[in-house]
C-alpha cells in the first residue's frame, strides 16, 4: 500500500502558492502553457467516473455526474475530497465529496454505484484514499473530472497509480469574478488571476514531477519549452 509522504501534513500548507506572480506572457508562452496544463475533453463510455475533489462548483460537478449517468457513459462513480482547509479555501465542515453528492438525485440511480471518499485533501491523496473505497483490479478505463487548469496533473497522477488504464478527461472550467473569463483552455490568459493560477500549475508540474509524485517523461519537452520561453521573456524585459 502506498504511504503518503511526510510533506503532506495535516496543516495543509501550500508548498507552491496557488496563484504566484506570473511573468509577462506573449502569445507563444500562453500557447505553450495551454498545451502543457490543459487536457482535451473526451466523453466516452468508461468503467469508472473518477471525480477529483473541489471546494467550489459542487452543483456544476454534480450536474456533469448526472449527465454521465443519464447518458449511459458510466455505471460507477467515485467522488473524492475531504474537508478543504487551505489558506484561501472556502472552509466548510462537510467533506467536498459529500457536498457534491448532495446535489445528485441518488434515488434515481439505484442500479448504479456512487461512492464517496471523504479524507483526501489533494490530488495524490484523492487517488490513494480512493483505492481504499473501490477495487481498481478490473478497471480498464477511467473518465476523470477535474478543474481544467489542473487536468494534466490529474491525468499524470492517475497514470502513476494505474499505468495501463485508459484515461479520458472532463475538464471543468473554473468560474471567476469575471463571468465571461473562466479559467478554461480558451480563456485563462485573459485575466491576471488566470495567468497567475496557470503559472502556479506549471510550477507544480515541474516541482512535483521532478520529485517523483507523477511521471513527467511524457511532458518533459513541454516543460522545457515553457521554461525556455519564460526565461527568454525575462531577458528581453531586463
């Protein structure tokens, strides 16, 4: 059984700021970050819908789950997420997974399996704790639902634990104070918040990947490309 590393403490101090200050971005750097951080949507039938925890947009996530069930794409759903208590998070006493499930008319799906995991507090923990709830022995394909800007990290994390499983993505745009500019593949770069958030995601991919939290051989070229472009931009500004 995988043991959680020491850096994942109960205090939940962010190792990398969620929204660190980003460098100036031109079109080339924006394109490179989009390719690196955002997975494309893939709606197909799968053995399991794996829902990564979120402390926002619970109803929207529940709506996607019910759509997947109604459309017959999945018969088994695993919703993850414990009680978020990061600095800057929306603290509630109820687990994220339970908040999401509360918006699902579960009585309509008596013939389906809907599981919740309520201890995890980050992407790796979502997967580690999920394995205590559901057996993945016969799972051959997974559709995962995550915030769009973190979809590559979510995919790589799943790939670490289930290297032979076929993965499909439902990227959920993150709403912002400016309704017309959500954090999506198309719109993230339109706001300072979006640029800072995605820059932080690049730093997490680089830092956590180098440490071995998930495999990054497949995105090494993309990581290097972003680094080169950002350094080039810094030099030109200087």
